[in-house]
C-alpha cells in the first residue's frame, strides 16, 4: 500500500506526486501508436477471414443450386421421354454419327408428331436437345444410351448418366404395336 504525504496546511500534493499524477492522467487519456497499429492489424485479419469464409459459402451455395437445377431438369427429361417412348407409334434410334453425338432418338407419336432427341457429349458435359432445342445441359462423367428392339414384341430404351452429384438411369420398355395390315385370328389372316 502506498502512503502519500499530504501537507494538511496547504491541501496540495508534493511536486513529485503531482508530476506522477500528470503522467498517469496523460497516459490514460489516449492510446499509443503501437496499440492503434495492433488493433488495425487484428481488425484487418478478421475482415479478410470473414470475407474468405463468406466467399467460400457463396460458391458452395451456387454450386449446390446449379447441381440441383441440373438434377431437376434431368428428372423432368426422364419423365417426358418415358411418356413419349411408351405412347409412341414408332421409335428409331441412330447411334452417333460423330464423336460428340451419342445418339439420335426419333419418336413418332400417335398424334402424328415427330420428336427427335439428340444426345451430345464433350469431355465432361452432356447436352440433350429435343427438336433442336436444348433441354438439358450439365456435368457428366459417363453417359450410356441404348435402344434395343427385339423385332416384334418390345423395344427397350436405357439411359445412364454418371454425374459428380450421383448416378441417374432410366429404363423404359414399350410394347410394339401389332402390324395393322395383318392380324391373325385362329390361323386365318384378316384384312
């Protein structure tokens, strides 16, 4: 414990104590330059860290949204092509004529409409067109498209796409309609 000498007659502190008190008061009224520089450096570090964190989160969010949009379009495409394939009057499949084209599927509907699906691929992307309009585009590591026709009874369409998000496949079987010109009834031909 520090004891101060006070002259009770005058009520003032000694000169030495007065100087010490002034030094303490002047130091407690502000900050030194070193303290300011350290504070600014810490604040800058925190700002850069927060910026990088939010930038990373923004990129991840955009990537997830993009992946989800691709999956949604792929599912809608699977639904539509399955419907067209099952209700088709005739189906023709042509394997790709160039390295970029996986195949061309032509579906003639009962209503007389012709839908042509073109499957194109590059190193890491697939593009699917319906009648020349791009309906699906996205990242794909593996793509397989087959259309098997056994000649008389059924036709099977198989699509497989491996993406960074997951694997997606569709297998659709349709019964081939009988030849309308010749129908056999109990061994007799009827026109």
